């Protein structure tokens, strides 16, 4: 939209079906988004209008809510779903506090998807071999790229906590400062957009696939969650003596009850399960633990005022609005129904069958399809539309034969 049209308040409308567009570009049948495929109104959030610092031609980006023309939020909108979950907490006098940790890879340009990704050539003329995890000098070869990333974050008002080189080859992680869930979802979205745009200016690509390289750790989007009392700002996961509260237990119990049903929301793509089924400290379980990275739900070491629950299931490929909404909705379900968690696990452990998670997209979608909890929390329209879109993507994947199949199976009798 032109700046003039935007400033005049001209309404921007979009077909409802676009919210269910699958990643290849197609759409499920129209019955999933209204047979008329009528319009939605895109209403800009005035707090999320940003001049894009990397754009040579002056441009701005506005994050919008997708609303029905009658005024209410569209049930197909993931941002709208998150706002509804936050409102349910507010009705109880509670406000969730969230932080995201996003991992990503920086690769050289790749114009042939049949070839594996490669790290970029650094200032020393060499490609990283994987010896730089947590090194203070690990991103020196990408210094011009990261310099513009930091400048872009400052221009967009994205405060960063820590930035580090992760375990993978040319893999990095940012921790965003904790705050309001909607704000953190917006910031996570903006940061991913910034990364990809700045990378292109530097002849690079940023990849947020859950697992872009074999034999290498995948990329997660861990979600840290706590709850505060709106009237006092007190963390309700700790009592006056600094001990865990019943609400803390119930929140964990709700997550344990919902993780398997919601796996397809946290791990939305075929590739997501490459990360979960080759763990490298990526969880495929609904166990909980104090400071054990093998558990799907980790309680980081902290002071009582900072007591929180880390959901380690979501990958970097997850929709931040939907992943945060699903995680908080599961916790709220536990609070409202006073669900008790299992005993915490420590050290090496075997995952009980009742705490294991789906390990393929097909299994996750089947679990979501049978979930009454998902329909209660997100509505039939959203769940049915999401499953329809993701089933199209899965079918598209199965339409192709992989190099592994040709290499290993062609000679079989």
C-alpha cells in the first residue's frame, strides 16, 4: 500500500483463504475458509509500524490483525488466537510473561536444492568447519552481516539479551528479552524477517529450517513462560517463601496434557521431525525436569522471582504466534482443571509411553485430528483448516522420491 493510502486510513482487505495458504502456494478446498472466500480486513497494530532500515527505497512494514468485516478477530488468524489466550489469562487476573530463544543458520547462497547447504566463506578465505561453538570470535567472518543485523534490531526496537554461536556449523542463537507474549511473538517474527532480508544484501541466506544439515544439531525456538499477578506483578509460580506453588505444578500438568496433541503446532513441517527424532538435546517427550535439557519441559536454574517453564519442543520453523498460543493455552488448561504433573525426572531417563510425542508429521496430524482439547482451545474452524493445509504439504512431500531412496533402494531385488 502507498504511504498516502495508509495514512489516509484506507482499509486493506485480503481473501480469507490466504490464511490457510500452504507453503507450496496452494490452498485446501474452499469449505475450510468459507465457500465464498470472502475478505478479511487487515488492521495495523499502531505499536508495530516500522521503517525498514535495510531497504534502499524507503519502505515500512505494519503488523496487522486479520479481522472479519463484522469486526471480530478471524478464527483463522494465529495472532488473533494468541490474543484470545492472553485475554483468558487476564480474566483470571493473570498476565503471561514470555521469552523466545531462536536458533538459525547462516549459509552461503544456494541455488541448487539438490546440493547441501554450505557455510559462507569468512574473512580468512575459509569456510567454518564446526569448531566455533560458543567462541567469542566465531562470527568474525560474518562481521559485516551481524553489524547490519544489530543496527536493524536497534532501528526496529528489538532489544536483545544474548547472541551466541551455537553447536552447528555457522549456527547462531539470539535470546530476546522477556515480556508480553504478543510483543514477543511480533519481535520474533520481525527478527526472522530482518535476518533473511539483511542476509540477501550480503550474498548470504539465513535458514530457519528445524534441521537443515544432517549429523548436526537442529534449530529450536524454545519458549520460556511464567505468570504474574496483574494487580501486584508477583510471579505466581513462587510463594512468599520462594517455593513452587500449586499453580506452577498445574501449569506443567497442562503442558504435559497438551504437548502430544499440539505437536503439529510446535513442529509444523516434515523436516521438523528430523530435529526431534535425532535429538542432540532436542526433546521428543513431555517429561519435565529441573535443568535437564533432555526433557521437553525444563525448569531453568533461577531465583524464585524468575521461576519459569521452558518449552523445548518448538523448532525455529514454528509460527511464533501459534507456538506461544498453544503453549500458554495448554498451561491455562492445567490451571483451570488443577492438573498435576508427573514426578520430575533427572539424569538419564527412559521416556514413558504416555509422555512420548508423535515423531512424524503424519502421526502429529492424526493426533491433532483426534484432539478434543485442541478443538476446545482453538475452535473447529482453525483446527480443521490447519490440518487441511498441512495435509496438502505432506502429500506434496510424498510426491517426490528422495536421493536416499534412489541411492539405497534401486539395487534391491
